């Protein structure tokens, strides 16, 4: 495994024969169009789950209804088709996709509004701005901005996206200096 500074540097190294494959790279749409005709180009999903963890020690995130409302207001298909450009599948549970016995997460903005109102925040009134912490990764930042936009459109909640270096994320988690934090497995 050879880490590269960015997708373009990784592609240069591949073309020079210095590495055998480029994975998990964030290519610009134009670059993807240029790469598609090559026989050795494959665009596939990889096994990973990205999720947002709530700081349940801080109100209002200590209320299950608030967490549920925020979770079900995210349009995962829109994220996977838009921001992820179709190279991922929406994770509706932590269990395998094929297991039909698992209860899947339902995406329902109307129900989310109702649950949020029951938690004391009708139309997002008096809800504090969410501090969403993500690592310095272009894809994760784009996803965070899209989620923030969905929370605003669907629940009338403001979100501040806070970008941290990967080395800082664990410290932020340990100190609890977040409302919502991006996690991955």
C-alpha cells in the first residue's frame, strides 16, 4: 500500500508503473470520463460504512427522537447517486444488504418533522446549530455539506461543518467536542 498526496499523483504513479492499482481515490468527473475507455479501468464499490455518531451526552442529542429525526431525514439514495456518483450503496443498517430479517432505516422527511416536533422543536424552532465534525477528505466534506442542506430543507436546522485533520478526529471524539461526528468502518 502506497499512500499518495492526491488522486492525480496516484494516477501518475500508476501510469509510471510505480504502483499496481489505485483505490479509494477521488477523481474529478472529467478525469473519470477520460479513464473510462481504458481496459484496466474498473469503478467498483468497496466495503466500508460511513456513518454519523451523535454526542448523546449533549442535549438535544440525548433525546432518541431527535437522533431518529435527523437520521431519517437524510436522503441516502440522493447522496449515493449525487455526491458519491453511484459508486456506493446506501447503508440502511449495519448488517449485510441481503439479510431481509433486519429492520432497515426508513427515510421519511415528513415523519422526521413530526418526531422533531414531538421532541419540542416544531419546524426546527429553538434547535441549536449542529456542529458536524468531519475529516479533511473532499468526499466527506461534500457529503457533510449535502447532509447539512438536507437537515435545513427537511427540518429547518442549521449545521456548521467543522473540518479536522484525521489525526485530530479521535481527540475530538474523546473530549466530546462535537454534536455529530463522521465515523467509518
